[in-house]
């Protein structure tokens, strides 16, 4: 199993200094999330071959690897021009992933909930174009439901992944999205079974609690979704159930710390998350 860091809180660290910084914080693996000078949100990758080569050299010098690459593109539209552009961005991101010596990518469905059926149609159109590229390059893809996406429910997302019908595509469970996925964490993990290959670890409050008044959003009835990415123990995710279910399932994939809430104390947060995840994992039954 790989315990990785999403270094989004460290994104202002120069790219070639990032691997050494991550190593200093106790991690050997990076989940490379969007950053403006490399893979920006929703636009074409900025990295050329020289940037990729320099970053790869810095990774090797620090003894750090890329566990997965996380691009976010509007490949489910619902606008066709945006969808077609997203496919082009994906193809370049896959090239970069391979050049970095990584064979795993993870992302979201990235459509719109108010146009769910149209978004799903766009998603399948994109998959028809991209799945052969993933297969040719030997790159594995992990997908997750997300708040304010056309798929938010965990069980529905597992079914969607299963419907892709590819051994390269699997399911990512994101703990801070637990309460938007249905709140039935153990059920979703067990339903996914061997499709569960990737985890995002951070805490969040249950926005449904206290008669839906844990958070008050104005105007009333707003469709906005709200959640956090906090340190373990700062929210309401049931961590004994989370880690206990993973132990029972024999999870042996990628587990990524993805706290975004504490840029003012990012180093302390990253170190704490590494220590806390390791503490839970060390209680697991030995893996074969």
C-alpha cells in the first residue's frame, strides 16, 4: 500500500523543490493534483518536456515517486466544445503521467447535476475516445463521485465504474465527501469490493445534521454543496468504521492525505495526517 500526499496546500512551492519538501514531511509518494504551472484546473497542461524532465529528476533526487496524477477536466460537458477540449487535455495529461513513470490517474466525473442525463452521455462519449488511450499506455484510472457533480451518490458511482467494464478503471472513496455520497460509508466500500483501489483521507462535518442546520446557507434552498477537507478528528467522519472496513476488505491500494483547510499550518497538518493514517494502518491484519 502507498500512503501519499496531495500537496495542494504546498502548491506555491516551486515545482522542482516540491519532492524534497514532501520527503521532509514524511511522505514517499505524491498524488499530483492541479497546479497552475503544470496541470491547471480545466485547461490544457502547461508542462513541456523540459519541465517534466526537471521534475522527474527532482523526484529521483528526493527518493519520492508520483503515486497518481489527478487532472480535472470537463470531459462530461455538458457543453460539447468543452467536452472535446477536455479530451485533448486528457490525452496530454496521460502522456505526462507516463513520462513521469506513473501508471495511475484519478479524477471525477465532472458534469452537472441539473443536466445529469446529458452529462452522462457526454461522459460515455469521452470514454469511447480515451479508454483506448489508457489501455495503450497501460495507465489505470480511478473515479470518484463529487458534490455538485452529475453523480454524487457512492453506490451509483460504483455502478458507473462497473459499467465501464475495464480492468483498468476502478473506484476511489473520498472520506470528506462521505455525507454527500449518502453517509453509508461501509456499505459503499463493501459494495465496491475489489473495485476500491484508492482513498482520499480528510475529515468533514455532516451538513445534514441538526435538521440540516449544521451549516446555514443563504438564500434558503440554495443548491450549493458544502464540505471540508480537515485533519482527521476535526470533523464527523467515523474513522474507526472507515479504517476497520478497509482492514476487513484487505485494502492494499493508494491512500492519499488530502487536507485543504490549513494552508496557514500546512506542514503540521501534513505530518499529523501521515502519523495518524499510519497509526490506524498499523492495527490492520498482516497482508499476504
